[in-house]
């Protein structure tokens, strides 16, 4: 009987702890959702081509610095009916460059995200964006190694 009461108490305390953690994380998610929707409505959306042009024209592109600046930026970009922040687009580009081996696969990844992603963007700019976001990844490092090492 004593072990039954002890087991019941342990289950009750652990479930209360889980419930508190769940409520706290849900509150944080709700605050983040409210924050992102409120920032999206404060500025006029631009097209993605302006962001790609900015990345293309940056000579010494550093992903971490660009992401930090994107996080501080209030810029939003419109693709069809969807609106993205500069930080979200930066992460999408990096994820696409890390997951894909070629520019064609990268463009396919972006088209799967949203069919109008690369509308009005030149192939030269697309290649430059892919190369700039791919630089510094493990895959780019492994590609740069001589083939007789691997």
C-alpha cells in the first residue's frame, strides 16, 4: 500500500511538472506568433528580388553577419499571398543551399517552398545566392577537398 501511494505521488508530481512546462512553452510560442504578426503588419512588403539583389551585390558575404542584420531588420517580403521576414528568407536560402548539391536542386527547393519564389530573378543572381549561402557549410568544405583524400 505504501508503494502504491508513493507511485501515485510521483506520477502526480511529474504530470504537474510536465503541465507547467507545456503551458510555459505554449505561452512562449503564442508570444512569438503575436510578435511576428505584429511586425509583419508594420511595414510595406517588398519583393524577394530586392533581397536577392542585396545578397548578390554584397562582396564579402558572411552568413552569420547577414542573419544578425536580418534579425534586427523590420523588412518584410511578399511572395504571392505569403509574407516573409528577412530573417525567415535568409534561413530558407541557407537551408536550401545546405540541403542541395547544385543550383538546379536549390531552385527546385525554392520552387517547392513557393512557386513564385524565383520569379523575375536572373539565373546569374540565383547562382550567386546559392554559392554565397553554400560557402562555409560542411558540404562546401568537403567539395573543396582534393578527391584523393576522400
